[in-house]
């Protein structure tokens, strides 16, 4: 993609999108495919924030079933299946093993019930339904798992992606459909005429120069830079050191949170934490306590690995922007649903949501843009047109 900062001055855009993470990129693609004049700006690199610091999963959210969030699970499972279909080079099925131990917080019968509902919500999928496993079946898939008190478990499917690559693919698709997309370009303020927004001042981080981008509507998709959130940290270790064959769902021995051990070529990603934070999203990093928390879970499930901080190859942390974060509520209990609202300037603001549901969120946001500018509704095509990497 060519970086064409001056192209931001080329007339009036139907929508200016601020924020080049997965949500902003998805909105740009959807709006451009509906024939709108679209501008997308990002102050750093594409996906430089939370969208490159996730667990890299496109998942239905099996843990949300415990909280009765059937609507979120239904949406997530539907979107997972759509992404598997339209982006086969970017989103791939991933089989998980979920071991169950005696006196576990989630007993085997409850897990089986949840996975049956999970499959039902996903509809017909050949060869990708869950299977109940006895102890031998679990250890056949993952021989390195703790055997003491293991009573069985299950295997089930979700999907995996490269979150940053998925974001870039959406930006590139938006550009192919006519959008102007510029990174290293920071939106500094919204401009108005007679109390109605008409664009924004955008500064070029490379030259320091500023221009006014004229737009009929603005979408703010800046994630944790506009909303409070919770911090999720991950560590990476050698796959040979921990000994997992594939993906494993774990229940933290510390607090009962659902965690994952995820294969990534010759390495393994382990995470995540879920902590309230006031840290700057530009500077957020895993704390020593979070690394220890993740290592304790990994060593509980894979006792022969005996991982220490010296085995950590890399680590990262991101902040999940939340639509609502009530005081006193456990971070893991806060809903991952999204909210679309207006700020005092009339800009459309999206908060919350998750990587898996970015496409359906984007469709809702573009519907709102259409209403905002008085444009005749055009049905989105992002659920059917193939999405390819560059």
C-alpha cells in the first residue's frame, strides 16, 4: 500500500475512520464495498495496538456460556464460521483438548453440555464437532498433561489467525475498493461548522504537517485509547520445552479463569490474564506477577516442563476496550459485547467487542454511518466476498 497523506485532501469523504485496528479496518472495508468515499487514519502502524496483542483466536467464546451470554456466543460462532469461509488463508480451524480433573471448577458433565450447545449454535459443520474423551483419549492427544486426578475431557474446534495480518488484509481490501488509508497520521481534533461536524485535523507523524480532512461523518474506533479496559498478557516459550502437541484449554489453578496453551510453529503462546488497568495503551507490558501467574498454570498442566522466567522467549500485553466496566465486578465477568454511541461532536463511537466479531460490528457501524449521512441503505457484502492476504 502506498502512503498517500495528501490524498486525504481529495474532496469530501462520506466517512473518516479514526483507528487502524481490526475494528477500524473492518469498517473501512465494509463502507468502501458499499460504495462510500472512505478515509482511514492510524497514528502508528496498522494493528499496532490491541489488534496485534490478542490470543490470535477466532473463537465462539465457550466460556461465555457459563455466564448465560447466549447472544454473544451465537454471534461469535456465526462470525467464526463466516471468517473460516471467506478468509481460508487467514483463519484456520484449530482443535483444542480440554482436560478435566477431579474436583475441577467445571465438571465433565457441564463441559459436555456446554460443548453440545456450542456445536448446535454453529450449525452443520462436517468433521468439526466436539468429542468426549476418557483419560486415555486425553493423554493420547496430549501425553505431556498432568495425569494425577485426570478423569477425561473433550476435544472441540475453534479457529486461529494472525491478528495483525487479518487487520492488514482488511485495510488492503478497503484500499482495493477505493478507500484512502494512511498510517502514521494522527487525528488531533474534530472540526465543525454551525455545530455540526465536518471533518478533522490530521497530523502527519513523518513530516509534522497538518491538514483538514473533510468528512460527512466520523467513526472513532480507537479502542483502549477512548475506553477503559482490562489487561491481557501472554508469554511465548519453546514448544519443545512445554511439550504440547496442539491447543489446550486450561483452568487457572489460582483463580479458575479459562486460559489457553496455543501452538505457533516451533513455539507456544500461553495466556491470558484479565486485570483492570489504568496503564497507557502505548506502553502496556506484562508485569512480573502476570508472567508468574501464567507460568504457574502452564506448569500445573504440564508438570514435566518446569518452566521458569528464563524460558520466556517473548511476551506482550494488550488492553481490551470494554463497553461497560462496572466497579466491583470481576474483570472476567465483564461482558465483551460492543456498544455504538455518539460523542458530543456527533462522531460515531464504538467500544467493546472482540476480534472474532469485528466484521458484524463493522456492518452495524456502517449502517449507522448510512443513517447519519442520509444515504440509502446498501446491504454489506463482507460476509460473502473473499478476504485474501497481500
